[in-house]
């Protein structure tokens, strides 16, 4: 009996000890709460908590991005710094903050969402990477790319031996060597494109070389990273890494054979200008997830499958653009910042302690910069690139970013990088990216065009037979048909040297701009439209201008301005100066509706036009499009336009009439020149409408008289040109005369007409850039449906007068 009781005692004691020694498992978080009124804390449930985490991450990164904007830093710098601040390096030092906002039990959900966003982001990166452009990479860019990879990779391997002997003891040698080599040799292609666009270098020789070299670097880096991931597996046998690489190669081969025909079939069924069928988008995104699952099963991380599938999607047609448009905002704006937060929560700068750790940070940073910059500079100089440009390319190639963080996080998750090494590498990535923009600004000073070469800055000139150069700007395909019809009307006769048009596509650089897509557009910048190789570009813009160029004798060269809306005018002005154009044609910021009214497209574009008017190096025209020629290009034989030129007097009116005279040379165009004269019965002084009303000046009419006399003499026998003189006493009579020509197709007017009649037309307008006559013709209640071209002639004293500010002051006084 005693023996039985002893056994029971031993069993009970053993079970009690086992119960005390077994750790209690934290119950899994439920998705949603019953609400605070039911006594639940929403932050104890996964859905409300992830919502709070997303809001905190996005708010912090956007605030940092705003603060760093004056330093012209890319958004990735703000996102990396924001992630570090949320981690144990700053806010995370408070245990209360971490337990409330980023408790350990929630990190699985956070990491899952972050990696899902990263998966689709890598699909977008692959989608925008054109392998055909890599085949066309020149020997110069290829040599620079090889140097930008090999030397940093070798130095990274050398640095890894120092780190293994100090702070990274015990890690596997082969994976650590490869990870360090890749981390130091990588160039963040999307971040580089963003920096080039911000600095307006995307379309320069420096930008093209840097982007081409970075594209090659990017592809090689992903291959090396796949090798590093395969080597870092936990398999005890070296055959496991071999099986991983063989399986990855088989997956790549299978995707290359199967995926492109399917994507091409989808692309053929998507028409330009029509929405892409939802089933094709959903199927593609599901395939991205499936590819990620396969590569994760193989053991080389899910993001490789998404990247490979993105590369295989054809870039021609609307299908790829629709995928980017539907996925990019959600991924880049909402999910991807979570990856930076997840990375920041693993980064503890406090682990870098003592002289040794800080010395290693300096060593790693110096090695990374030295390998990239010096290696690139030496090879670029050998390729006969000027020293300043070679240095700029070297600094640009040193850009790190998201791809660097991906490499480091995979290394940390695989146990290749410990906390201290990880923190050192993250700080190195932040420093090298942060230094790129200010150092490039300090080093690279592109030579400006000599002003002596720029002779013809206006339409009015002594020898009108010389070639006319126009810079025609447009924002969207809506502007193109009327713009082409305007170019057709401006091409003159065979007696002249011809017309050369630079068609500038104004593209806003926003946070969602697809970086590599911008690079592809920049590569075509300034090239003749028909020299595009065998691939047919279905882009509507290219097709429209290419067709017109073949049908007419006008030389059209495409060019692109990719910049923030706040500095877009700088691209337009520098483009006009670089191409030495006589006039810049800008689209009005309002577009024509079927009802006949003008509707504002974007208010910011009005400010772009005003800045161009203030600082333009040549004459400027603002084109108010009301459907000149309809919605399609009108061939030369079918052109039948009536154009009215309203002449009050002054520089701008003479420029407008000079433009009208050139249009009159077209066999299908007739112009009517209406000269307004103040009725002699009305006494008054001739006052320029662009001056302060309190300071009237006497107008010198001699230039106008001489100009009109020569015009009438040279076109006396020209049936296409009619000349009328109309007397008016006040603004009402002037308005009635203008309404009498309301059936014409287009009005051509000066922006700042001179004379007392023009002064009487001055009215408070929301668009002072149009001037008094232009504002009248675009007034909603004015019964005119014709397009309007408002012309400002280039004058050296125009910037000193700053007419826009003077007109604004006049409006305020009214």
C-alpha cells in the first residue's frame, strides 16, 4: 500500500514539474474584435493592429520624404530612415511603444504583408525591364557595368574576411562571401532612374550610359543573389545547393518556353485606348503568386519567381501598361513601406558599439564607395568619357536602395548576417544613396549652349526663307490631332528651308512613375521616328507623328520631358534653348468639351505655361484647342481653314501676323488680317495694355506702320490674304467686329496688344497668360467656337518687365 502511494506521489510530482517547466504558448491573434464597447482592445486583434501599423509607417515615411525633399533625396531614403526610426534604434527603444504598436505576435502578419508587397513590386521591376534594350547596350556602357560589378564584388569578398575575423565569427564562409560581394556591387536601378529624372539627366549621355550600365548590373546582381541564396540553405549535403540551382534553372527554362506565347496572346486581345479585360489582369497576378510559390518551394525565395515572370511579359501594347497602372499604386504606396518597417525593426544601430564596430562601418562604406566610384571612373576614362562625366557616372552607379535591403534581409533571415553586420550594411546603404544627389550636383556642370549660335528666336525675321524650328509640347493623346493639324498649317512652301518640329511629351514625375519605363522612353529621345528597328511600337503618340512625318515634308523629332510639375517649365525652356527653336507652342490648361465649354484639365499646367512665358528664350504660343480640323489628322489636300489675325499693334501682334503669313502659304488656308483703328472722333493717348494704368505712355506706331506697309505690298496680289481696317470707338464695337469673324477656324492674336482699343478690352481674367484679346476669345459667354493661338514675341527686356506680375497687380487694383 505504501509502495502504491509512493508511486502516485512520484507521478503527481513529475506531472507538476512538467507543467511548470513547459512554456505557455501565446494564443494566436484573432482577426477582428467585438469592439471597445464590448470590452475588447482593438490592438489585441490582427486586423485593427495592422491598420494602425500601416498608418504609422505611411505617415512617418511621408513626413520624412517631405522634410528631405529640399535635399532632392529619393523617397527610398525616407522609407529606409523611417523604418530604422520605428525599430529598436529610436522609437523601438521604448518597450511600451513596441508592445503596443509592433508586438512580437503581430510581426508574422506584418512580414507576410510586406513580402507580398515586395513580391508584386519585383514583378513590376521585371515588367519594366526590357531585355531587348540590354542587347542594344553599347560596348562603353557594358564595360562600365562590368567594372562596376567586378571591383566592388572583389572588395566585398576581401571585406568579408575582415568581418568574419571580428564580428561575424562562425558564419558559413561561402554564402557570406557571396552575400557581401553582392551587397557592395549592387546598383539600385529604380532609385537611379528617379535621381536622374530629378536632376534632369535622364535624357543626357551621362544618364543613358548610367542607366544602361545599371540595367546590366541589376540582372547580374539578381543572378549572383540567387546563387547566394542557394548556397545559404540549411542542407547538410553540398548536393542540396546543386539541386536548388538545377531546379531554378529548370523553372527559368520552363517559364521562358511557356509564358511568353500566353502573354503575347493576351496582349493581342487588348486594344489600344480600351480598358484591358479584368480576366487577363487577374490571371497574370495569380500566375505571379504561383511562380513565387514554386521558387519558394525550390528554395531561392518567392520574389525570384515574380521577377522572372515580370521580365517575360511583352512590353509592346497596352497590356503591360495596364498591369503597372493597376498594381503600382497599391504596392508602392501601401504595401512596400511595410517592408522598410519590417527591415527597420530588425536594425539596431545600438549594436554598433566601440571603436572596432565604428571602424568596420567606415571600412565597409569606404570599400563600397571606392569600388563602385573608382572602378567606374577608370573604365569610363579608358572609354574616352570626359573626367567630369566619368566621375558623375561613378557617383550614380554607387546608388543603393530597396534591392540592397532585399539582399541584406535575405542574408539575415538565412542566418548569414548577424545583427551587428546587418546594421552596418543598412547604414552603409543609407549613406551611399544619400550622398549621390548632392555630390552629382556639385561635380557635374553640363556645358551650356553658346548664345551666339542661337540666332532665330522669333517668327518675325529679315529672311523668312530660313528654316523654322518649333518646340510643340503636349501632355496627352488628346492634344495630338489638333497639334498635328496646326503643324500642317505651319509648314510653309517649298521656297523655304522647311519646318523642323520637336514634339515634346510632357510627363509628370510623380512618386508612382515607373522608373525603368522612363528609361526606355528616354532611350528613344531625339531619335528619328522611323529608326526603331523591326519592333513595331503601338504607342499612339509615335504612330500619329510617324504617319504625319511620312505624309508631309516636315521633320519631326520626338523628345520627352520627365520632371515634377514644379520644374517642368525648366525642361521646356532648356529644350527650346538646346534645339534653338523660334517658338515654343504650349497647350492651354483647359480642354474643349462637347458642350462647347472649356474645362480645366489640371490647374498646375497653367503655372507651367506662365513660367515658360516669363523665362522663355524665344517666342511662345499658347494653343487653345477647340478641335482644329476635327479629331483626326487632316491631310494637306483636304485642308480648308479660314484664319483670322487680329492686329491692334505692338511686338506680339507683329509676331502673330508673321505666323499668320506663314500659314497663308498653305494652299488650303486663307487668312483675314483685321487691323483695329481707334475712331478719330475719340480722343486719347495710345496706351500699352501691358503697362500700369497710372503710367500711360505714347505709343510709337512707326514700327507697326512699316511692318504693315511691307506686308500689304508683298501680299497685294495674294488671293489667300485679305486685309481689313476696322474703326471702333470702344470695347463694345471692337467686340462686335471680332464676333463678325466667329465662323473662322482659328484666331491668331498677340498676347500683349498695344493701343488704346486693346487697353479698353482689358478685363479681370483667371488666365492672364492669354492677354486681353485671348481672354475675351476664351470667355465662356463669348459666342466663338474657333481655336485660338495666343502669341508672345521674344524680347530681351520682357523678363525685366515681368508682364504677368504687372497684369496680376492690375487685376487686384480693379
